[in-house]
């Protein structure tokens, strides 16, 4: 069932929970980003926030990620 969350513009947006399997090195990379953000800005973020931001950036730039496969 969709949940209401905030999108990157602060508006309520429907969402759903998704499970993604990542390689250990990918999780380590996300953890590195989260640790750097926490030490630089004092903000605690979840890995999912980084993944959402990367997807949002790709969408806003109109990137065709299908060519990467």
C-alpha cells in the first residue's frame, strides 16, 4: 500500500517500500557517503536517502540509464 512521504521539493508524495540487493562494496560506498555527510554537516542520513537522491538527480537531468546495462 502506498505511503505518503515528502519528495525533494517538500511536498507529500506517494511512495512504496522496495527491497534492493546490493554488493558489499556498494553498501560500503553508501556508508562512506553517509559518514562524510554526518561528519561535515551533522546530519544523520539513511542509505536510502542517498539512493533516492541519486535517482532523483538522474531523473531531473533526463539521463537515459538504460544504456548502462
